[in-house]
C-alpha cells in the first residue's frame, strides 16, 4: 500500500488536518527561507555601500600618495582597511586592522578581481565572516592592493535568531492550526455522522410509517444531501410498499386455487366416494390447477417484464395485422411475436368478457402501428380507465374470480407494449363500449395507411 | 347443526358442502356477500364459514352488518389473506375465528366444533351503555359521539364495569381483574372511580354501600 493510498483510506477529518498541517509547514518554511534571503540581500547591499566607500576613500589616498597612520574610516566605525604591497607587507591600516599581517592570504588577494566584493570567513581576523572589497592601486609608482572589509557577523547573528524563532514558532503554529482544523472539520462533519447513523438504522422491511433522516441544519451542501437522501428513501419506500402489496396480492391469488384443490382432495378422501365420482373430482381439481398454472405464467411474465427483460426479448419483424387475424396488408413492428400475441390476446379476452361484439383494427400511420380493440360493452369511466392498469384490480366486484380473470391481463398488455417502446391506453369506443388503443413504433419500410376489421 | 358457507369459488364451496354434510352438518351455500347476508339474517344458523374476498360485499362487511343487526351467530372467517391486520380486522369487526387458506379440513371441523360449544350469546365488539360506547380494539371511548381520553387503568376499569353492567361489581373483583398486584393496589379502585366520575359525570358510577360499584347508564 502506497503512502497516498494510506492517506485516502483514513478519515476525511484526518486527511484535511494532515493536508492543512503539511501545507502550513511548507508555507512557513518557504516563507522563512525567502525572508532570510531577502534579509541577507538587503544587509549585503547596505554593507557593500560601506565597503565600497571605504575602498574608494583609501584608493584615493593611495593615488594621492598619502597614507596616514592609521587610515581614516567612516563614522560607521566597524570598517577596516589595509594597503598591502606585492610582497605582503602592510603599508598602512585602519585602527582596527592589523598593522603587520595582511587581512587575507596573498594568493586570495592575487586572485581577486578589481572591484570584486565577496564574503569570506578565512581572514586573519578569525572565523567571523567579512565582506571584502579588493582594489588594485599604485602607491608612488609601486603596485599595491587596497583591501576594505566590514565584519559581517551581525547579519549572521540575526539569521541565527530568525532561525531560532522559526524553529520555535512554526511547530506551535502547526499544532494550533491542526487542532483548529481537526475540531472544525469534526463539527462540520457531525451531521454527516448523524445522517450515516440514521441511514444505518433505516429498516426498509418495516411497514407503515416511512423513515426520515435528520436533515442537517446550516451547511447547505449537507442539508441538500439530507433532503436528497430523504427523497430517495421516500421513493424506495413507495416502491417497497407497491412491491409488498403486489406480493400480498399474489400470495392471495395463489393460495385460493391451492386451498380449493386441498379441500376438494381432503373431502374426497374423507368421504366414501364411489369410483364414478373420482373423475369429477379429478376434473375439478384439474380446472384449479390449470388456473394456478396460468397465474404462475402471468406472474413470471410480469416479473420478467419488471426486471427489464425488454432487452432479452426477441427483436424480429412481427406482422401485427397477421397476429390480429387480418392477412393483408401487413403492419410490421420489431419485437417478440410470442409477447405481442399475448398482448393482443389479453386485450381481446378482456373485451369479450364484457361485450358481445369485439372489433380489432390494425393500421399504420406516421411511423406508428395502431391497433384498436373496440367492444360494445358497458365501457368504463375516466377514472376507471387508469385504475384497470393497476395489478390485481378487478372493477367488476360482482363477478367471481373464476370468470373475472386474474386482474393481471391489462397490466401485462401494457408492460409488453412499453417493453416494445409503445403503450396501451383506453378510450371510449364508437361501438359504445371500451376502446383499447395499442401504439407501437412501426418497423422501417412497412406500408403506410392500411386498415381492416377482424 | 345448520351451517352457512359463503364462498365464491364454486368448486371449493361444493367440496366444503360435501365434506361438512358428511361430517353431519346441514349446509347452505351462498356464492356472494349479498346472498350470504340475506341467508344469515333470515335463517338461524348455528355457525357461518365466511370468505373475505367476495363479489358484491366483502366478508368484513357481512360480519359488520350481521353484528349490527344483532345476529350473533358464530362466524369463522376463512381467507387467503394472511396479513396480521387482515386477521385482526376480521376478529375486531365481530368474527369469532380466522383460518388462513389453504387450511386442513380436519382443523376446520375442530374449529367449527369449538365455535358451536360457545353458542350464539351476544358478543358485541363495541361495548355500550346509554350514551357510552367503548371500543376495546381501537381503545376509544365516546359519549354521545364525542371522544373522551382515558388512561390505561381508567379504560380497563370502565371496560370491566361495562362487561358486567347487569350486576354490582365488588371492589375486590375490580382489583382482581384490573390491577396486576391487588395486594398493593390499596384504595386504587376508589381513586379511579373518582377519576372516571370526573370524566364521565358524577352519576355514571354508583357506589352501592357495602357491595361495590354499578354502572348507571345515562
């Protein structure tokens, strides 16, 4: 595991604190370094002015052939100067400088360029750094060297003091900022922790009241997150409730025929039944088992449609006109022939249940295949037209389940149409009853404007 | 013993009729709620086997209307709905038992025998006396339709008095039936009788000196 990985896996709080501390440390270090560089430059510039003026004064004296002893220095007081001949003999010196020993070794003097200023700590005066300017000159015809110097130790001391301050203050500052960051991030993230704990405690299997997470007050990002999560919870809750109701209804629908079968068999076994009666029992039980089988098929089909099996469906050219029992002209769509036949069957069966006359019309227009299933039954009210698409809904309360269908026919028809990119809606038929309208996208290249009655 | 079977699945109903007849009952069958209600009110049955999901009116509604009409025939609800609240609702509306489909025919017979032992005495699910109406399932008390808030003990004490409104109930009996620890309850009965009088009116609970308490319906 790399360093970065380790950091990513820590808590956000630790990460922010570490990053803040590191950035602050680097910033302070760079700042301190920059400050000392600037300070040194400024001090060097100031010292250079003094060194240069001393060197110039002494050079003028040398040029004039006058070498007072000691050499005069400006009022700053710390400046030193020597005039040295080629043999290393000190011809003249300021009061603070040696009258005998050259300040710098001869090779260093010889190698120095005219007018060059440099800093050295290898002088005859000891390890304290000096700012030095070496100027070649001619004294009464003899070549000499003028050396002017200003002790540089005060700059050094100031730098040391600055470094001590930095070493002392930076850790304190870093610790202070780290603690403040730790606390601030901690309190800012507290609502997130509350949210997390509440979300952990959400029990989607619980019925009834839907759970809400505490929406953090204050920070907008967090309150928005809380509201978004709550909306998501609410949607989950609703879909959960729908699912629960569907399963409860499915359980009821499946148990009824099973109960019927069980009671018929138990009673047949418990009562003395003559051989002639057994085929009657078998036929009755078979009817219930067939009903159970149809129900299982419907449930499985719906479950597959719900699971988004549109992609798993066949995508072959299907002639809806042919499926509707009308051979010419063709009305081609792309889809699953078995599923589409099932859709039409469900609509026609539903219509036949309530009406004597049922008409199926297939037409193609504007890239859409439209199938109309009209009947002359009692029809439905506006509100009922949407409700019948809900699962298990049987509007006809007075009908028994056996003759009334499963309550899944229309929902299945609509699910199939929607899986093919179309839809099923209900309207009032010109025949006086109900009109089911199927619209499906036509397959490319199918014939326009066809119509027929089955 | 005459039974009414209200069941819309005709094969199921036929099998039940056959089986119950063989078990010695006289059986009538109704295929929907309306017919079931008609038969149950016009014929004195000894018990009713009632499905919930019926064409016309539901089994719940049949139960409610029968009890409202003062028909106390024992009702055994049979349903493929097995939710906790489906069962609780059926029983609270006045049914006497609930059997989830599919059930064992042997168990159905045993439950019917148990119901028949209990008989058809009035067993209202909502207790009333005068203007008082107390619903133990909803834990609600109304006086002339206006809701009155009662604490748990007040409710329990009033419920006991309502269930025995035909006679005087002694203090010891109230302690025994309403308080979990009668020894330490002390003068709780007097205290709660006072609370109830404050909420229901002074004369609703009459103290019969030396005997106990009696409900005095307004």
